C-alpha cells in the first residue's frame, strides 16, 4: 500500500471523512448520523477514547487504524446486524493484500485473527427506530498491539500487522482497500442475501469443527463449533444437543 493514495478507484456511492483526531470514530458517527444520506466512512488518525464491544476500551495509539462506516440499511434489525459478517469479509480481503491469507482467520462474532492473535475488531451500533442508521466501527492494530495485561482472562492475545509485514502501512491506504472490499461484499449481500456471505465467512472461520467456549450474559457453554446458521447465530454441538447462540464472547 502506497502512502500516495490514488482515490480514483474509490467506490463511487460512498463518501469519506478523514480526521486527525477524535474521541472515537463511533461517537463522531453518532454526531454526524442525522446529516449523512450516503454511506460514509470516517477515518481518524488518532482516537482518545476508542471503545469496543460491550463498552470495553479499545486502545488506539497513533499509527493504528480506526474508522467507522455509517449506513442507512434496509431490512429488519436482525438482517441489518448481519453486516458484521460483511465487514469481517472485507477486513479479511483488505489484510490479505499485505499478509499471507493462510495466516488470517475470522473469529465469531467480530474479530479477525492473524496467526492466531487478534489483529482487528468490529463493533456495530444501531440508532433510531428499526435500526435506521447503522455504524460499523473497525479497529486494526497496524503498528502496535495492546499489552496482554490489559485483556480480560482467556482473551485472545493481540498482535500487530507490522510485526508480520515489517512495513508501516498508511491508514488512508488501508481505508481504500477496506472500503473497496466492503462495497463488493455489500453489493453481494444486497443482491443474493446472507447465504453467500455465510458460506464465505465459514471458509475462513477460526476453530470450525473444534471445541470452543461461548460465554453469554448468563452462562458458559462449551461445545464443538458446528456452524453459523442463517441468522448469524453461533451453533455448538454439545452433549445436550445443538445450541444456537445469538450473542457471546468466545474463548478457545
């Protein structure tokens, strides 16, 4: 990825905003949402108060990547939430341009792994009745990874892309590749529905067919990762039968 970005190939139905610093690209998306009519990417070179799933802090030192896509999607909230898989596939394609794709995998529900370590995360937030505005936040450890002592117990250790590429990638170049890939997968999702997205995601799924543990708000369930169903739920095979899980943290 060159530091000199040729924006000529940028998806023509998407807008972009590039900022030096914000508290959080997700917060900035919320502030701008009412004025956004077209899909819009917001990139910030530095976040002072980034956040991840369930309100957790997301460390984003300078040199890493933080962006949010604002959409006005059609469909019911469950279908809209399937954009997490669209975003994951776009992230996979983006990073596969600079590292061996065989080293990449997708961890349900919202993480991208590089050689088994977490290199990127996805956060979805919906606003308005019927989720009329959707923000998709994406953070990538481009240059550095958080310290493992900042993680909760059993969490996947973080890694940085630079440790595997030896290169310092420009955030704008990453945004270009990511936005281009996202537009492709979004078009496929809108045209053919979730099934081809689901199939492609499962082809890159981490620990498919292996034992994993899913921790929900109420309990922990350990079983064999069987599939992701048509609703995007994690399906485990357990001694008590197959269990479909809509939301959980997954541990290996």
